[in-house]
C-alpha cells in the first residue's frame, strides 16, 4: 500500500494531496509565505455562495404544543423527503477537563422522556457523558431548510431497555459491539477485522448477548429549537425551553 507523504507542520498543505500520496507542494507563492486567512476561498465555490432559502414561513401556530410530537412530525417529513439517514444527528459533549467533542450518531428512539441512542459506554463520548452529562444535539435536514437543536442532559437507560434495543439489531451489528474497543487506537484495519472475526466465532452457536459496556443513553432536553431557513438570512427560530423535565415548556421566538 502506498504511504501518504508526511504532512509538514504549518498551514497550507492540500489535504487531498496528503491523503492520496500525491506530490505535496505549497499552494502559496514561490517564497513559501503563509497564506492569507481567506487564501483558499477561491478554490471552493461553497465558501462564496449565497443560497436563497425561500419564503415558506414557520409560525408558532404551525407547531404542536408538544415539542416531541413536533419533532416526530419533522422526522417523518425528512423520511418522506428522502433525506439520507434522517435520524442522524451531531452529538456534542464536554468532558471533565472542559474539552469539547462532536460526532454523528443515530437516533434510535424518541418519546416524551427524550431522545434515545446507543453506544459503547467506554468510548470517548461515553466517558464524557458520564463525567459531564450536559450535551447538545443538532439534527440538520439542510435540503429542507430545517434544523432541530437540542440541549439537555444525557443519562444511561435501564439495562432492560438497552437489552431490548440490542436484541433488535442485526447480528453483525451485535457482533461489532463486542469487536471494537471504541475510540481506542489500533494498528491496522486487518487487526480490526480480526477482532470482528474472533467475536463472530465466539458467538457462532447462539445469540449474541449485549456487552455490559454497551447500551443506551437518553437525552432529556431542557431546550428544543425548531429552525426554518428564510430568505435574506431572516430565518424563523422557535424555542421550547423548560427548567427541568418536570417543568412546563415555555415557547418563544428568537431572532436569527
């Protein structure tokens, strides 16, 4: 396998060349002066493009009084709109040292209690949540000019609920939960596949149990914002907020 050229220190080295192993050359002038902050803008059209999100409005009267019901409707709309992985969202955490991290995960349940997803409890996200439960979630259905932004606290669900979800997964996904020491380094792809094959063989003759280190979390929200893109960046933003899970929702419009 061809090795990529070693990335030099400092800015300005095209990532595509580094990743493919193509000859790496500075993209700035012959004297190798560092680029201006906007030096790459001309290389990517999206950085200077301005889209029109249209005039379709989002009014308070358009939304259900229950934000979970409203979220479920928007998720159904995203499914009907052929959005790829409409249940994907960006989960933001901050660990005990104050280090923020974000990653994409899949929503696997929504109810009046909150938003359910599952992961390895020993992963980076698992450690961060256990150390510091406040999290954020962003559902971005950009081709529909919609977003839902969630803030709240994540907590582990009861083992029985994790078991129920684990049992509903495809067998290979169940095996993968055993095979991967999530977020830990590994020497090669071949080593990772060997771990999967070993876990697969271990459970070849029967059902795959749920690992104790893997299970569900539920985000119990204190804030849910419904965002609708509008022309001239005059977007509609309607926020449902509450002090805690036992408090009523307060609804207000936010400036874009």
